[in-house]
């Protein structure tokens, strides 16, 4: 009846062929990670995702449910209410919603207002992750959830961690598609000078950007070489790294030992999964998994890889937060320079820009 | 000579027949509580009221004075100055103002600039409260101050408290006009399920909204039943609750014991006074009084009623702050659903909207 | 290629003959103090100046260099990088810049992108201060740096201090040009009632505002009289105080003792230098020096003058922060009253307004 006036914000400017930046609205028609399955339980939980306050819980049968954290009656945050079986009960007037969001009781009314409902968001659980679709629900095809089967495959062992970052998903994806920063930002872990200069093949395919690199007869970086116990060798490195969706970057790395010692593998594989969900302007949720196909039950390898990954990603977090802070606190405009190795990032930024413009109904 | 540029804010949108919400400017032509009389003294005090910084003090004769906390010369906050008798002296250049706001001396000038003055706001003291009129001073008729004589009547005993809340006066008044939330938000104090479903009469009268409820042969709620020592009985409850002005909600509750024990009253009365003054966007001042006409000098009753009231109001504060936080932090628009029991609140919101629109010179 | 969208801000309103206030953009074509020379070293340092993030360092030869703290490639703050000789190396991709800002290496590129550079700002060191020019570099004539030779002259001894203030340079300059506030804001130090009422000559000259005061046969203020040991005397006071530039106010004070005791000077001189650099909206950097031409190596005099100055300036800081807080937190517009003694401040505000308007391309 009376609309709550939203906060005023600058209209995003879409130009044909433009590139997304920190100020571009997030693509909504996409599966994003809402959280780890282990976080979502019978205790109501609140998380902001793509600018929307969301309440998350599981039904008695264990299905994850995501509902707008705002009662349609008087905007009370539903995560401050309670669960009664599979019914979510608002803490203000006791309005009740089933897991589809349909109102099933309003205690102050003699009959149930069946026209009333709260928006729910399609959810799907895959391995350790719960995915959510914040866009047009008619488009929420579970087949679009990116493949992460290795996170749930006994042939792989994973370590994992997460960050809540004051950054944006564009900068984060650009960082992940860019390996030329390794020797400078991550000298202690993944960065080797040879790698930064190795030739890369880039291709764009179905709104994904895929980079292939091969580097032969080179010393391994510590993060791979130490757990594989091949730091004294020269190896061949292969990597396929891809912007898989606005929600995910994945890198498939392979280290080949051309002359393995007796009883040792000739190849070591690492799948690095990065999951990024915009929270609100200026903040993102970030989860990472470092998976390997060897030493599956080796707690030393776990410990080393978790520590080394965390150090490298913390360096990224620190850099990206510093960038956004400068970008948003200065009044001066800046036009970024681009170089040849920025091509993968620019392809990704053009995809994010085009999709955001389409969703906003702008020609792009 | 040169105007200080005010902060930019969105123009409020007034639609004919619309309903006030958290973003609607506060009605200014109204008496609001500026503070407790006990707070206002010979020590200069600062308080923000309806977006205006106000300095408060008492003259030597004890009269409360409210003056804009901003010297008309160079905007120095006058509450950081000092009192010299009934003269307020600015702490920056020593400019002096009498209690009407008229400049009576500017030390750096050979003659007094008699054209200079600072705005004062009409004040009036009633019982424990000092009221202020922040609107058009020509309309500041003391007869418009709402009746609160029971706060100063020896036939009544009161307990009191206050909150500084991150909320808005619309939500606060709506909460006070709405008793259907009692069983859900206040299960331990005022909420009984029977009460939430009891029939109410609503009428609008002279920009007030008055609700009458009667509930016969029902267990008393703890907050009334315990001090009256009638928790074991079934009683009749009568309540007249009203939106008395933008500044005040008052509830007159009566518990009738149809079969009083020997020497016991057949009726217990409670007047609950809620005083609400917008501070600035997103914050309000709130004072409450719980007054009774029995056990006038009973400190146990005082203690019980203060603790029970504070618990119930803290639940309201917590709920209303959570609502405003969601409403103002999300980008998504929301259209609230309304139900039949929301009628009193909607009548109140239409009054606040109409009066704000009139003050802004908008047709409404 | 794609511009980072700057924050939206209200367009400044320039009216012909108007007066600068807290909301007027800072004049940029001016030498400002970037910092003390002692702060700028081989360790990269970051400071926000006129809304721009600046990285400061010294070359191996000791020359101060100021460079925009934002890599032109991906906006990484260069102060988080490192120095390699006189080469500034970005911490993200290792892009290298010489002290003129020219890119001299981009590790990920086979050849150096010679079109790339980062903006540098002209710097000049004078005595204990490093000055910077944030405006049009073609106009950065070192001859425009205001004279502060006494800060580096063995005939003078100085004490110094600094503040980071939540204020604006207009209010600060107005405060410094105004001595009528001395008895009220600084009763314990510089304020004497006679002084506030003494006649002043004001003249405007080359965008400077110069005030001359003379006060004969008067008790000295403590801040001058105590170190000169003449508190028991009546003296003649002369002062030339000037708005020397948007970056500096300087006061030349002279106390003449008409009947000096045997072996005592007949005159004591004090040069008070105030250096003000806008940081961003709502904040300024402020450095002060209190210099004297007697008791050059007297640590007691140093201690007294530093403590007394700090007390007086802290009173100014406190007042100016209180003013800006009121001015920017209220919604109500205010038109400041002006009195005859405000003339110097108004002349200065007209200069700042005209110069800001010219720089913005507005007629003024």
C-alpha cells in the first residue's frame, strides 16, 4: 500500500561494449554460493547476498531454504523469529510461512491471508556448498550450477577457508584470472618469475573465460612442490584456469614429474576452487578450496596446504581491499591502463558488464 | 550573507491519501518532549530534536529555555558556552543572548547589534516533563500540550525509564497502537493470546486514533496481575489506548476484579504514557511512564513494574531497531502487506502523512 | 578504457562575489605543505592531500617525491609497494616508475610501455617543510612558495606541533584572522580584553589579507610575557597577521618594552606560522611553529611556549571541530551574521571563493 522508499544510489552507467568495474551491479541470474552446508541448520541464520537480507535454514527433512529476511507485513527480520517444524514464524506478529514462502497462518486474523507470501530463493546443495539463485526464479535451472564434484569425491582431499572481504567481485575475478601478479604479491607461495612470463592461451566460451598455460622444465612453486616432495626437481606445469561463472573461478593445475623416483607418481593434480558472492556494495563473501589427488589422508599435507593457501589468499584480500579503499575514497577519476596480459580479465569484465546491462534492461 | 549548504537528501514523496513511513519528515507543528525537567538545569545541555541541535537550560527563576545550539555569527554550539545569570554567552566570541534569543552584547562591537538574535523554541513544563515546539511559533498554543496530569498527581504512583533508539516515530507509534504483537514479542509480560484476538473499536477524532478493547473473564497479564496480587483470578480488562499526538501515545488500562477479596479494591488502574521525539533520521528519543492508582508508596510494586516495563519496552526497541536496520540497508523495495488489525496504525500513518505534507506545502 | 565512476557529490554553487565556506572546493593552484621533511624518508608514506591519495618518499639523493598513490594499471596503492633505488615498484604486478612518474618496466610485458606513467606532483623542500603543488603543474612556480625562512634561520628558535582536524581550511583561516575570540576561547593564554577591542588596519594585497594592530601601554599576554620575563610591565604590542596563501597564515608579533631593565632587550619578536592543508571533505592537516628571536637555546622557554601554544591551538581545534559537526549534522539552513571585525575573514573567504570558482571554470 505504501512503498518503503529505497536508498538513493547513482544509476549505473552502461556503455555498449563496456567493462564491469566495482560500481557495476552484480549479475543476478546466476547460481551463487549462499554458504557452506555445515553453516545452515535448524538455527535460523542471516546473511546478506547481492544486497538482499536472506534468512537461511533447513527443513526437518534437511533441505536448505532461503527466504527474504523481511516479513512482508512489517519488515521484521524473519531470522529473529523461530522455526516450528518446517514453518517459519515471524517474531513480531507470529505470521507463519511454509518453506515455499506461502503464508499459512496470521494469528491476528480469523482466516489465513492466502494472498500473502514472502519471497523465497531457489536453493540447491552440492557437496559442501549450498547454492542460491537470487535472480528471475523462472531461469533457475539447477543444471547451471557449476561443476565442483571433486569437493565431494573420495579420490580428492581438500582444505578450505573463507574471507569476508571489503572488495567487489569484479576485482576478485580479475585477480584470479591474472597470474602475472604472482611473483610480486605472492613471492613466498605460488609466484615464480618464469611463470609470470609464460605464454598463455585465452579463449572465451559460453560466458566463461579459459586460460591455458604450460611451463616446461621449471622449478615447482612451493605450494605445490612441498606437499608433492619435488622441490629439488624441475617439472612441467600445466594449468587451466577459468572464470566459470560470476560466482566461481576454478583452476586445474597439473605438475608432471618427467623422471619420478621409484614408487612415486609421475603427476600431481590440484583443483583450486574460488567461490565469490557479492554481499553488498563494497563487500563480498569468498570461500576457497584447495583439492589434491594424492596424500589423501595426510594431515601434514592438509596443514601445509591450508597455511600456504591462506597466506596467499590473505595477500590477495589485503591487496584488493586496499584497491577498493583507494578507488572509493578518492574524488579524482582514473582511467586504468590495460596491458596484453589483462586480456582474460577484460574478457571477463565485458561478460559481467553485458550481463548486468541486459538484466537492467539496457542495451550493451 | 553566504548560506551554509545543507546536506542533500531525497525529496520526500507525498501522495494524496498516503501513509507516513520511516522516510516521512516529522510533523513539526506539535509539542514534543524535550526532556525530563530533572535533566534541564543551570548547566547547559545539548540535545538534537527533529534534526535541530538545541541547547537547553533554566533561567535563574527556573524557567526552561530552548535555544538553537548554533550561534548566528559563526555557528559555534552555544551549549559549549556559559550562562551569566540569564544571559547565554557564546564560547567563541562572547556574543550574548537573553532568554528570548535577543542579542544583548557583542564584545567586539562598540554598540550592541540589536538586529541579531538566535532562534528560541517555545517551552512549557508539565509535571516531570519539559515540552518544546519546534514548528511555527505562532501556532505554539500551550493548550495543545497533551494531558499527562497523572504524572504529577498524588493519587498516582509512577515508574519511568527512557531509551535512545535507532528507529523512527512512525514505527514506534504503529507498535504502540498494535496489540496483536503482544503474545509474540512480549510473551513474558503483557502478552496473552486471548488479548491479541479480542475485538477492538477504533475511532479517529481530531487527529487522534483511539482504540477501545474489553476482554471479560480472562486471566490477567503478569505485568498488571502481579502487583495487584490477582494472578489467581479471572478478571475483566478494559483498555483505551490512543495515539494522542505525534509526540505521545497513552494507554488507560483498567482491571476489574468482579469478586474482590475482603478489603481489596474492585478495580486497578494503569496509565501508560509513551513520549516520542524524533532526534534525526534514524533515531528517536523515547520516555515511558507506568502509573498506577494503588500501592502508591510500595517500593516492591515500583521495582516489579519498572523491571517488567523495561523488559517489554526493550523487546520493542530491539524489534524496531532490527526493522529499521533491514529497511534502510537493503536495496530492494518492499510493499508492506496490511491486515485488518493494522487499521489503527494505518489511520495514524495517514494523519502523520497528511500533516507532514501540509507542513511541506504539498497537497495530500 | 573504462573509467572508475567517482563518488557523487553535490555540485558546488558559486555565486559572483560569494564567500567560501566549508563546502567550497579547495583551491588547487597553490603550494601546500605535504608534511615535515623529517616524516618523508626512504620508507614509503601515504597521505591524503586535497582529496587525492599521495605516496611520498625520498630519492637516494634525498629529493622528496610525491606520486599519486594509485597505480595507473589496477589502482593498487603504490605506498604499499617498495623502492628499488629511485624506482618505485608496485606491489601488485611489479610495474616500475621513476621519480618523474614515467613507467620504466612492466615485468609481464616484453617491452616497456613507454606511454604509461603515474601522476607526480611538484615538490620543494624549504627548511623543515616539504611543499607540494596539487594543481596545474604548468603553474607550479617555486617562487610562489611562501616565505618561512625564520624556520631555518639560526637567529630564531622554534617550537612546533601539529593536528589532524575534523574541520575545513576556510573556518581555520577565519579563526586565524580573527583575534576578537582571544579573550573568550583563549582566556588563559593569548587573550586580553584590551587586545580584542584594539583598532585594526586591514588591507588586501595580491590575494593576501594583512591585518595590522598596535596596542600601547598594555599588560602583555602570558604566552609572550612569561618567556620574555616582562609580565610585571606595561608594553607596546605590534602585530602583522596575514592570510599569506590558502596554505598558510603567519603572524609577526613584536613586544616593545619602553624601559628595559639593565642588559635586557627592548624588543621581543615572535613569528607564528600556521600551515593548513585540506585532507578531504571535513578534515585538514595543520602544522604550527612558534618562533622567537631571543632565548634561542633555552629549553625552559621551549617547554613553556610549546605547552602554551598547544593549549591555545587545542582550544581552536576543539571549537572548529564543534562548529563543523553542527554545520554538517543539521538539516536546517543557516545564514551567518557578520560584524565589522569579521572583515578580514570575509576578504579571505571572497578570495578563496573567487579562486575556487576560477579553477572550476565558473564566473565568480
